[in-house]
């Protein structure tokens, strides 16, 4: 795909941000830190847990099948978790960190108990696949797992939160469109795996991709117009709302920088007023 300086990228997370509040979308997707030119993000225990488990699984399934042992998965998770320990994961104290890390171990135990993912090689795709929607709109996202399924493909998204995805969730439908454009097929199956509580996958019905692409384009055009006109006012009409107030506080210099994530090109912050740490850093 040729470089397009006018392109507006949309993804499940950016669409969700805009739906919650245009100012939240601006702060997470448009604004850049003056000092580094990187995005800004707030790290918290739930985000640290999700990132840690996803990164551990991602590294594990890239190993040769013969090397996918329980010991190797544990080694990977320990290394990954070191990047989220203490303030780096937004943890208040050792007890809170242990609670979330134990949840991570439980999810990885459940993942490893499923023999399929230890013995299957997924289809290679770009790290962030892209699909053109037209009018300078580019759809993108990060697929957790994709494999061949007969003459089609099966997409699996690993979930680490406590809540189920809503029936109108756009995440897997977006991944289906990306896969459809990459491999030129509509033979696609999609599933969620709730690692916090389910031993098996849950199928998610594939939407009418042609109609869904039209919906995405409509949403994308609204975002494109907001970017062109710099119209990112808070959805509630005031200075900030529940969705954007913490990110606005970070932008206004009230946060504490705890890590720089080079892979995601972002600075990770905490709000010190929320952190009463007994950790030695």
C-alpha cells in the first residue's frame, strides 16, 4: 500500500475512543508529547495485565512448535512482566500487583492447557494489517491469532478482561474485513477466547462485511471531518468528562512518566494522586 499523507487510520480502539468522546480520541490518537513526539497513554493494572498476557502469548506462538513448553511460556511471562512491575504497571502496592500477576498466570495456564495452540502454526500476516475503505480512510488492527480453516480462515481474539464483548462489538468484524481484503475471501470464522474464565472458544457471528464496511466508512468520514476541522470538543460540552478527564490531566502535566514504550511509540503515565505506593521506587 503506497504512502498516503492524507490517510486517516481507523481501528477498533480509535473508533471506540471517538464514540466515547471526541476529546478522548484526540488525546489518544492525534496529540503528541511536545518533548518526544510520541503518543501518551495512562497505564493501569488492567491494561498492564492485558498487555502482559497478550505479549507473552504472542512471543510463545512465534516459537517453533517443538519449543512451545510450559517452562518457556513461564520464562517469557516473567520477562514480559518485568516491564510492568510496580509503578510501570500502575500498581498501588505489592499486594495489588501480585493479584493481577496471579490472574495472568491463571490465564496462561488455561491457554497452555489447550493443545491446539501448542501444535498449530498461524498464518503470517503483517503486524498491523491494513485495508482501504476509500476516501483516504485506512482500516487497521492487530490480530491475536489467525489460522487456516478448511478453505477459509479462523480469527481468534484473546480477551483478558472480566466482561464479555457486546453483541455490536466492532473488533472481530473489523478483523474479518482486514482478513477478507488480505486473502481475497469471505470464508472467515471469528471467535473470542475469554482467558479469565473459559476453557474453550466462543464463536462470534460474522457480519455482512459489505454492509459493515459501509458503516465503518460513515464513522471514518466523521472522524476525518473532525481531524480536518480540529473539532475535538468534549462530548459532554464541558472541559472534560469521565472518559477524557484523566488523559487531559496527563496532557496538562499532572502525570508521572513511568515508561517509554518504543514498540507502540508512546509514553506511559500514571496519575500520582491515584498512587499511594509502598513499592521501593
